[in-house]
C-alpha cells in the first residue's frame, strides 16, 4: 500500500481520494520534507491558503516559519523547532501573520511520519485559526483581574489602622492569594471600646470572589456597631449571625471576637466567642508552652440559628502574646491543618521579645509577623488569603 507521501504528493489530484478529502476540508493541512534543507513545505491544502492568504505556489519550498513576525512568541516557535529536531509531535499556540499583514492566533499541531522500517519521511501539520478563543480567554482573564483588583482594594480599604493603647502593641498582616482570579473575604479588626477595653476580631467569609469581599465588608461594619453597644462577645456573634440570616447573605463566615480588658497589674482578661474559626494561640512572656483558645467554639455564621453563643475567658499575664489568624496561614494543599497550627505555635513559642524597657518602641512583633507569613507557604504559590493579627501585652517592669 503506498505511503502517506506518495498518496498526497506523487499522485494526481483527480485520482487520489486522500488528497481530494484533505483539499475539501476546512482544516489547514501541510506536509514538510525533513530531508531537504530547512524542512520546507512540499504541500498545503486550500484551507491553508484561506487562513494565511498564501497560495500553494508561494508556500511550498519555504519553512513554515515564514508565517512568523515581530510579535510572534519566540519561545513557542522554539518549541516547534525542538519538536521537529527530536522527531516528536507537539502542539503550540502562536501569533502568526497573514500575507496581507494581518495577525491571527494559530494553533499548530505537527507530527512526524515514519515508514514501515521506522524511518522519518515527512512532517504533517494542522493549523487552526483560534483567534476568537484566545481573545475570549484574554477577556476573561482581564475581567478576573479587574474583579480581583476591586475586591482587594475593598479589602485593604477596610483594614483598620492600629489604635494606640497604653501597654498593648498590635501588628497585623494581610496578604492576598497569589492566584489573581481568587479573592477571599479574610479580615481583622481592632476596636478601642469604652472604659479602656479593646475589641479584637478576625474572620473569613467563604468564597473567593467579589461577593465574598462585599459580604466581608458588611459583617465587619456590623460587628463594629454591635461591639460598641458594650455587649459580650457571644451576644455580638449571635446578633451578627441573626443579621446574616435575616439578610439571606449568600455566604457562610467564620468569626472570632474577643474583648481584652487590661488590669492594674499589667495583665488582662480576654473574654471571647468563636463561630467556627480556627483557635487563636496564646503564649506567655518569654516563650514556653503555647495554648490554643479552643473553648466557646460554635457553628460558623449563616448555617443555622443556634441562638446564644458560648463565651469563655482567660487571664493574660504581662508580656503575653496573642496570635489571631485565618486558615491561609496554616493550610496549604497536601498539608494537614493541625501541622500548620503546630508550626505557627512553634514560631510563636520560639520568639524572644526584647527587654521590657524597649517593648513599647520595639516589640519584635514586626519580625515575627513577617516570619509567620513567609513560612506559611513553604516557598509555594500562595493559595489563599492570609490575615494575621498579633497582640502583645507589655512585660512587667
């Protein structure tokens, strides 16, 4: 039975069914000869001419790179050449130029052809004008980028400025995910309340899009209003949940809210409630054991009307450090969340604050915050937003 080259090149067009079939198809089809210098085209069908504008006589005898121009991707062109040298099939998208100078996105698939003895005889190529697909993809990416930029701007505009509270130091970080198509609803807040108390909040609205960021803004502003009414943390979360369900918000959310009340000895009492959020970490002065604040844990917001939320309280001695965080800090693909929490706890325990006389001016928390966030991803692309809030009480004089 005659080989591919003989059927398509050596036979008369009127007698060759294969040639007539390829001539009638809308798919651009070419044959190149690797045994001639520069592997020139030796045959093209009519679809090639319709796509490129080059008739048979102007295409044959030339390497197919004549379709490339100033804006063609050199890396994509190099992949085509490498595949030919290695005698293997490949497929690339590359910007090509028509005879009239116009451009089009060309999806090129080339494959080697071997004879019965395994010897290379020709390369066959299929070209497809995929301009509409590439432009639609670029438009989607642009829309994703715009949505990300708007959501990130919304998130950053709502991040609070740290208040000045005697005896307390606050350091926070917010890092958006590396993937520009993903934006979440992570947030934190610090509120100066009446009577010298301080409200601490951190939360995460489920989802990675603009609605999630908008829902985050609603919850944060509402929590601020309820917190100012001097109610306890459990009641704040109860009212917040009631509002979320009453407004039929299309997102679930985790929220940890606490009230820090300093005392005359330099320590403080922390009262808190937790709606489905990861447990904050508490470390006493000078390092040592790190405790998870895992009491008063209840369902996340938006799931069910569970009524009153439990509260718990813990004493914070002078020099204590409190770490609030969202799951992006401790959760990465292929890693257990518990391991991530343990790593954060180890960093917190191993951190040595400066002497008490320098703690107001130099808490050392900036470096700790940077270490926590830089080690969270382990050098891999960041898959989720990260929010971190560190609070330190001044050490005893």
